[in-house]
């Protein structure tokens, strides 16, 4: 039996094979391979797409988060608030910046940072230096409330947009243009994905952008002048920038197709044992389509038997990961911990066929 895949990069790349091959050949002949003219061009176009004035290309999304934290002034010993349900990305970045982490619980099912959890944190402890807000699964977090709380407390807001390229708020502003600074990943499976690793930091603040571009290259203010502490090598390749420039004009169309599939699932999966996320508009770009079920493992077994791939995103909360050696053993995050047991992603990618979508719906309804 051929399985309906969670995602298919082979199908995704097939349609643009000729264009990306041509772009790669041009880079090879150009004599520029790292931080050259193609990176500059992509940075300009991606900043314009996001609706901000600056974009700094970096090596991957985790570096983008770490350097964004440093660029807004997070220093060793500072605290960073973060949700614990996004596969350790934010937590790793905060720890790599030398910060302490303060975990905040998330909203049921949709899994984005719970503003009331942030409010409680701000009431009970000295304010963190920054909060990382992950637009999890491609859905914008409740930014109005989070921004109001953060502004009142003097907390910097770092948006993690690695799953949310192109998502739009009701006023038309895109993910990445809402907080003080934002990070993106261009890992191949992301909504905008290169053919290798890549990432970016975007911001409207010229000072933050300048600091980020120093941090990505050894903390240099001039060649071989290492001025900024915490700098290192995190650069974007010309090949990846060229690939991304070919793909950027297609992003909105891909997101539309992802959202169409997600909304069909939310309307047509009707099973009291499966909780679906709400039908969504442009604030959700369906990076992952995630349902919740108290019988998650049985649902997964059933789907596999029906020829449908599925996967929990994510199965373990950050504060329960073994790398901490029990440091966070006392911390309890009820919604986060329950979701780790219940979440399951269904196949959702731009090239999925109508027949496949119908088979997934049918399999869920037969559970
Ligand atoms: C993928 C991802 C990252 C990390 O990006 P890499 O390029 O793999 O380092 C960070 N945050 C979120 C939410 C992600 O999905």
C-alpha cells in the first residue's frame, strides 16, 4: 500500500525543477557563494514581502532566534519567556544566548502562547528581558494582547515565524512585522523552504538589524574588528538565496492551497473522538494541520492501517527533555503537557490531491 505522506518535497520541487536548476547554475558560474549579491537581493525582497524595512539572512532558524535575542539586548543571565511546546527551538536559542528560561503555558488545541499565562508570569516575577512568541503550526498567536502586556512591562517581543511565512493579521500586516524582531527558518519543509539550511531575522528597527548583521559575522563592525560580544559565523549561502528568490513569488499560492486543505479537514472531519482546529482565514498558513485526541496513539495506528501518515508535533515538552537533567522537574504546564499526549498532524502540503484529502477525511471519520 502506498501511504499518503505527511509532506512531499519531491512533488513540491518537481514543478520548479527547471527554474531552480537554472538559478543554481548561475550561482556556480558567478564566483560569489556566501553573503553575495543574491543574498542582498533576497533580503530586500523578503523584507518587502514581510512589510518591514530590514532582513538579515542567517544560516538557519535556530540561529535566527538566538541572534535576534542577542540583537534586542538579551545577555547572559537575563530571562527569556517561552512556550514549551515548540520542539525546543526557542528554549535552545535562549539557552544558547546564556539566558534563563521562564516557561509560559499555551492555549488549548491551537497551541500558541496563552496571553493570560504571560500576564501571570509578569505579575509574579521580575519581567523577562524578552518573550519568544511562536506562531505555532502557522497560526498567528494573539499578538494584540501579548504586545500590550509586553509593552507595559518593557519586554521585547521576538516572533518565531519559522512556521508562519506569509500569515496575515486582520489589519493586513504579516508575521514578522508585529513584534520588535522576528526569526524565520527556510529549512526545506517550511512554507518557504530552501534546498538546505537557511534562516532570516527581520525587523523595522535599523539598530536591531545592524546588530544582527554584526552578530552573524563574528561580531565584526569592520573586517577583522570583532566588536560585538556573542558574535559568530551564521551566514546565508548564495545558492540558498537564489533558490528562495525563485520560490518567494509562489509562497502565497502555496499557502492558499495549504489553507484550503486545512479548512476542508476542519469542516469535514466529524468525529467526536477527534478535536479539529477552527476554520481559519489568512492568519493561518497551515504549516501543520494538527488535531487533538485523547486516543491519539490509537488514532495514529488506525490512520497507518488506512494508509495515512501522521505524526505528533510535538511529543515531548521542552521542560521535560532529558538535556536539562531534571532542572525543570518542578515546573507544571497543564495544557502543554496534555497536548503532548494528544496532538497529531495530518497530511497537509500544497501538492496534496483532492482524492488524498478525501481519503484522510474518510479515514478520520471511520475511527
Ligand atoms: C523549524 C523551526 C525552527 C528552527 O529552524 P531551523 O532552521 O531548523 O534551525 C524554529 N522554530 C520553529 C517554530 C520551527 O518550526
